[in-house]
């Protein structure tokens, strides 16, 4: 047991006593200073925290990285002994003051407040990050958190746990959670995270799938070192040692083999956009031919130069430094040699099925606020229904959160319709442009009403035809299939 884990019980007492939780941060700092903290602008938060008592001390210490008087820190962390905390690496001495050795952040993962231990990021203490840096709670990890289904599960694997935030989240819905990482320091900090939160999580050290090679899991979640890079490791949290998008390929190829029947995986991944090659085909080719249902959502595509610069700044590198510039040159040369036009990033959902592999890869660039995890479960439910449904004989209703929008433009002869679209007001906010025939079908849909083939027959009759043509029926069926898939209409 590490000294940090041994400190966990007393540290938990201090955190509970001071009320160091996310809602309290917002209350103490106020909306504007809290937003500034999220932008890595410390001054407004520091000004608000100075008069906030012991919780203000913890905010300045662990979120802003300030060096504070020892008696002030001791009072806020009581019953934690300062010397023990220094020996465990939680705190450091800086002359006659105490500063943080680690970050300690409160997060609401959906199961109440959890405290996450990690290394101090560059925005807290300006420096180039070491190779074994353990990343804290960032945008990617929070995105994965919100994208992960939380329905009850038996066994859960967090592959590449880092600071442990995904494993802690999994403990709220999984009966038994296992977390792995190649970096012993990551395991040490994740164990401390689990101990502070009084969670029983199995931690295993090892490369990729080695620690769990012979096991199967009901759920898998992974935020791997997915950076599309040079094929060598400079920072373990981001670099895999595999060229270009080899890390994402490896995880997408191998994770299905770790899923129990019906098991479900939620992954973050990146992929190279190669000149003349569709990214959908590239990522889909990494999956086995049998046994997987995949939903791949591309959330962003970055220009190669912007991508390289972003990740260099993320690791604390100064773009004015000659070594940083040499690395950027080599990185961009590697992209150019491989004909990389951009780098895509997004979520990959995989489900174990007994049948040929099915893949849907699509863009989801627009913003939305609802968590994506439950939507992924519903997506696979809808694909299951569509696989066997007799669409012409089925009845449908328009989803409660769907709305029809028509856009007009003033013309020489009055208002002219430019487009009609149906869009969802919940979930991922899908929207589809539709023609007048589809709009008429939607207007006639009722759960206890006519089947699709009957609605199409009425549509044909209204146009002067005794019965619908095969082309009209096929077009209606294709439209309905797409609208069901995105939850815009529901099977009765």
C-alpha cells in the first residue's frame, strides 16, 4: 500500500468536513470566476477564494497551485498531518510555505461527488510535462464520461485508467470494476483516487490487454493514448509508440475479443484522414468481419498543423523553442509522407453480437447538451428492430421531442419554401431534410393508425395514382429507416 493510499482516510475526512465538492466551488467562486477557472484563468478564482475560509484554501492549493502558509494548509486539511502529506507526495515544501505536489479535484461523475488525484497539469504550474505525467480531469475524459452508458452492468474494464476517473464512474453502475494501465505511477494515483472515494476497484499494471488477456467483460471503457503521432513515446498519457493512428486501430481491433456476449464498449479514438480514402472505410476496416455492432461518431476533424501545435502546447512545450520546432517539423513531415489531410476524433461504440459485423460511421459535428451514453443504447435497440422489421407493414409515431421546420424565402411570387426538415429537441439533436411526400407521411403517422404501406397508398391516391409505384414505396421505406435510426420516429 502506498503512502498516498494510507493517507486517504484522513484526507476524505478533511474533504467532507470542508465541503470540497463541485457545487460548493460554484457557490464559493461565483459564476464568472468559476467560468474563468474553466478557461485556465486563475486570478478571478484566486480573488474569490481568498475570503472563503478553509474551502478557499483547498481551492487555491489544489486547483490553482498556490504556495500557502503551513498553518493555513494544516487547518484546512485537518486531520491530515503535513509531514505525512509531504512524504506521500500530496504536498511539497517551498521555503516556509506549502504548495501542492498533486492535483485533487472534486467531480460529480453522476453518482455524487468523487475526488480525483492526478499530477498537476501545465495550467497549474507552468512547465514541460515529464514522460510519466498522469493527466487530470480534462475535456476528453469528461466527454467520455458523458458518452458512457450507465445502466447496471456486471463486470467493467477501464482500459488505460490514468488517474482513475473512468473507473470511479464505472463503480456507480458496475458490480466489479477492473482498471489497467502500463504506467505504475498512474496505477498508484488511481489507487489513491479509489481509496479516497472508498471504492473497491481491482487495479492491474501491464501493457494494453496483457493484464486481462483471458478475461471477458460486460462493459469496457477506454480513453487510450490516441494521439496520431510519430510512433514513439514522449508522454505516456498521449503517445502509444505506434505510428499514426495505430493505437486507435489496436484498441478497436482487440476490444471486441474482450467483450462478453452482449457486452458493450465505449471508446475515444482518433483516425487519420488519408488523401483519396474515406475515413469511414478506414476505421471500419479495423473491425473483425463477424461478431460486432459498431456505431462510430466523428466529432471533429483537425488540420495537421493545428493538431500538432495543440498537442505540443498541451504537454507544456513552448512553440518558440528550437526542440519544439524540430519536433513539429518531423511530425508534419510524417503526416505529409503518409498523405494525411486531417485528423478525426470521436466516439466508438462496440457491441458483441452473434452475427456478421454491422457498422454505421457518421459525423456528429453539431453541439448538443444531453449525455450521449443512453442514446448509444437506444441506437443499438433501434438497429436491432430495423434488422428484422417489416417496415411497410409497421406503424409509427413521430417522436415526442421531434419538430417539423419549414424555411421560406421571399421571392417574386411570394414566399418560396427553401427546405423542410425534421429535428430532435433532445439527445444528439439529429435533423433530416425531408421532401413534401415524407412530410405528408409524418403527418399521417399514429401509433394506432395506418401502416406505412397504407399511408403510401393514400399518398399515391392523392397524386392521382391507383396504387403506389415500387419507387415510391422504396423511397418511403428508405426515409423511414433513416428517421427511425436517429430516433425521429418511433415504431408503434
